[in-house]
C-alpha cells in the first residue's frame, strides 16, 4: 500500500515541488484546493497529472474535517498560507485567520478524525503533521545565526501569525501526543517563485530588460540580508522531518547571507548588464518594520535528517534568470505570432 499525503498550498511554489518529490517516492498525493474555479488547479494538473484534488479552505473547519476524513492521510503538509509579508499589513485579520487560525483548524481536523483526546494520549501514532513555520518569526533577531532555540521577535502580522501556528503545533504535540513537526524554513526560491517576491521580481526584470521590454527595476530596501536556498532542496527536508521517530522543530537554511543588492548584481551580471544602470530605489516599497538580516544555523537539522542543500545562491539566481529569459522570449514569440496572423 502506498502512503497517502495531503498537501495544503498545492498550487504554491513549495506545494508543487513537494508533490513532485512525494510522487517520486511512491506516495499517493492529494492537494487541498480552494475556490470555485481556482485557475492554478489547471497549472498543477498539467505539471503533475498524478495529483488528486480535494476541495477545502483553511478558513473553513468543516471542509478540512471532510478532506482529512475522506483521504485518511498518513502525512499532512500544511503549506497553505498568505505568504507575501507586505500583504499582512494591508489585511492583518485575513492573514491571521489563514496563517494562524488555519493551523489550528487543520490540527483540529486531524484530532477529530483520528480520535485523539487528552485523556488518551497516544504517542507518535496516527497521522503525521508538518507545519510550514518561517524564519520571519525571528524578525528582529536576538542572535546570529538563528537556531531552534533562538527567541522570536516577529516584525510583521505575518510573522506573528506564523508564531501562533508554530506554538499551537508544539502544543498539540504536548497535549495530544500528535506527531507534529515545525519546519522553520529560511527563504527559498526557484523559477516557480511568485513574481511578488524579491528574487523573482529581479530575475523577471533582468530578463525583460535584456530582451528590451522594460527599462528599470524599482526595489525597496537594498540592504536587507537573507539566507536564500533552493525550494527543491527544502521540500526534501520537509519529507525527512516526517520520517523521524518523533515530532520536533527544525531550522532549515544554507547559512550563507546575501543582500538584495548582491541578488541584483548577480542577476544583472549574468546577462552582462550593470545593475546600477537599471535599479531605482522606491521608498514606497520599504516596509513599516523590516527584518534586516536572517541567517540559519541548521547544524542540528542537518545532523538529525542527513540533509544538505545542493544549490548555492549565485547559481540559484542564474537558474531563475535563465528560466525567465525563456519565459519572456516565449511570450514575445506568442505576441509576434498573434500580431502576424491575419484573421
Ligand atoms: P506560495 O507560493 O505563496 O503558496 C501559498 C499557497 O497557499 C497557495 O497554494 C495558496 O493557494 C494557498 N492558500 C492561500 N490561502 C489559502 C486558504 N485560505 N486555504 C487554503 N490554501 C490557501 O507559498 P510558498 O512559497 O509555496 O510557501 C509555502 C508555505 O511555506 C507557506 O505557508 C509560507 O508561509 C511558508 N514559508 C515559505 C518560505 C519561502 O521562502 N517560500 C519560507 C518559510 C515559510 P491558492 O492557489 O488558492 O491561492
Ligand atoms: O522576497 P521577499 O518579499 O521575502 P520575505 O519578506 O523575506 O518573506 C519570504 O520569506 C519568509 C521566510 O523568511 C517567508 F516566511 C515568507 O512567506 C516569504 O516567502 O523580501 C525579501 C527582502 C525583504 O527584506 C524586503 O524588504 O527583500 C526586500 N525587498 C527590497 N525590495 C523587497 C523589494 N521585497 C519585495 N518583495 N519587493 C521589493 O521590491
């Protein structure tokens, strides 16, 4: 019998890489999909025809109970969230509902369906749960690098909601003996990254500028520093965390720090352009409270999981620029075809 996995956030960057990885490991993969006609469902089906879908929303408790009851998953990966940090100042209540309360709702669905109760603590049995915690919880960092025991000081409503999700996962582990894991993942990127995040915003702009579709790139704080890795590497770590003997917390990152300025320089260099000729600082893109630096100390996770990243940041940026050069030139060819067609 193959193992069954339920993934929330299947239409996102990590959901797609994780689904691919689990299918390759022989899993039957189910993706929770929300909305009446989610347009990204089509994209996932085209990329991964083996993925099964079940309707549900992290805002809706009964839909999560139905999904868990129907699938009876061995492993639940809760990746669904509003993941763009600036949105959490614009819609703090919604972000808290999805990213914070959504975790509680998923834990409750697992507890109800698998019959866990306080009086009958059963250790490490039943469904295993992965929560997508975030380095954004460290915020105004108490020490560098950050590890599992570093104090949290979130700087955005997003970070605060993620901290709630993190603690409630720990609490269900301690209260009900649920096999719950929090992966405290540092920034991870890929050609599938949303265009609102800074690395993809840069790679897309570099491709468009190189191919003559754009003439400048507007960015916010160039001095912010992140520990960026490749999403394909990080989903392997998620899976490994659920294969351990017991639940726990794991910090995952590369331990390498780069600034936004470095990211722009690497990407423009790759197409033989000078970043300073194109990047414009736009104060409107600077955040009300910034996370200035992040850097992971993932020694404990590497030792426990036997995990290592395979792609460094300069290669990752170059991979993303190459992919966007292909995307932009395909779009251009399509536009030219449309223009040249006489209907
Ligand atoms: P992403 O690309 O933005 O994907 C987010 C996913 O969440 C989408 O599939 C979206 O589905 C889904 N979602 C949004 N609202 C939902 C709701 N109400 N109910 C159910 N699903 C909902 O994010 P990602 O980069 O893959 O990140 C995955 C998870 O890891 C997120 O929880 C994120 O906060 C966390 N994380 C990410 C990073 C990183 O660097 N990427 C680092 C640390 C933690 P729709 O198609 O329906 O919108
Ligand atoms: O790419 P970002 O938007 O990612 P951010 O805020 O670090 O959040 C990502 O990583 C978190 C893990 O630490 C996840 F939990 C979260 O879901 C998400 O995946 O911004 C990175 C940095 C920030 O300091 C920001 O101020 O880039 C700076 N930045 C400068 N100019 C910009 C821009 N960010 C964006 N998105 N757009 C800009 O123009």
